[in-house]
C-alpha cells in the first residue's frame, strides 16, 4: 500500500511539473537565452574595449614621439585630431598635450579653448577637469576680469578640492591686479595657513602678502602712534609719581 501511495505521489508531481513547463517553459528558455546573450555581449565588449585601448595607447605614444620633432602648432593639431576619436582617458591626456603645445606656440586663445574642452568633458576624470580649469584661468589672469576668473574657478576654493591652493593663487593674483587687496590677502593667507601646501607655493604666497601689505590698512590694535605723539603712561605711573613726591 505504501508503494502505491508513493507511485501516485510521483505521478502527481510529474503531472504538475509538466503543467508548469507547458505554461512557463517558454519564459524559462527565453531567460536562459537572454543570460547567454548578455554574457556573450559583455565579454565581447570587454575584448573590444581592451583592443581599442591598446590601439589608442600605441597611437598616443607615436604622436608624443613625433610631436617632439614637430613645430608646436603642428603637434597641437595632431593631439587635437587624436583626442576627437580616442577613448576618454587618452582623449583627456591629448587635450592637455594639445593645450601645452598651443601655449608653446603662443596661441593663448587656442590653449584656453583646449583646456575648456577638457574641463567640459564629463567622461574625463574630475581631477584632470579641475586642473584644466585652473590652467585656463592662469592663462587668462592678465587679461580677464576678476569676476571672469571667479566664475571659472571660485568653486575650487574649497577644503575638499585637490586644486584649492592653485585656485587660490590664481584668484589672489587676479584680485591683486583688480586692486581688491583685502580679497587678495584673504586668498594668500588661506594658502599660507594650509598645512598641505607645497613649499614653493607657500613662498610665493608670502611674497604676494608682502606686496599687498602696504595697500591694506592695519587693524587699530596694530596702528602706530601719531608722529610726535607720546604713548600714554601705563596705569601704574600715577602711584609711582605720587610715591616720588612723598619722598
């Protein structure tokens, strides 16, 4: 009797599985095929991406080597053409090289445009994008207004920014040029106060603070007495004089 019940239960289980397969089997097959297709596509994409990066690396090295033998303007054009179709990482490096070559060629406007292009490339590393913003602002510090410079890099004057002190230096130079001496002093004071700043940048900040000092009024507590004036006597002078008279 026990064997009979077991056989009946197995038959019922088989019937249930058959019904489930007839109802949902097509979906299970579709899911399985989909998993295989996605996995194959991902493996294929990774292989293509690796191949593309290897090709870009080889091409970038060739351009760098060739650029050393070319005129700066021609080298800049080669880097720009490469950046237009290269993977994001190599494109960012090419934009930096392009801008450097344009600076060397004396094309400040073109260099700023190259730095701006990198700064606006969302796929580029944020560190490089911020560096491009600082470099573009530095190229413009002698010609752009203080407001323009602030619009470009004021957001980098932040404790969390890796380029904060470089941005502060450019902002300080622009403020000094615009005659905004107290603002300039604030930027350079922030540089000097930052324990992580490089020695060279700190030294330059000290030089700028020395140049700014004559233009900024000193606090009343540090003001010198007027010419010909006599410092007020200390509070204990009166008792001392009284004692002398009593003698």
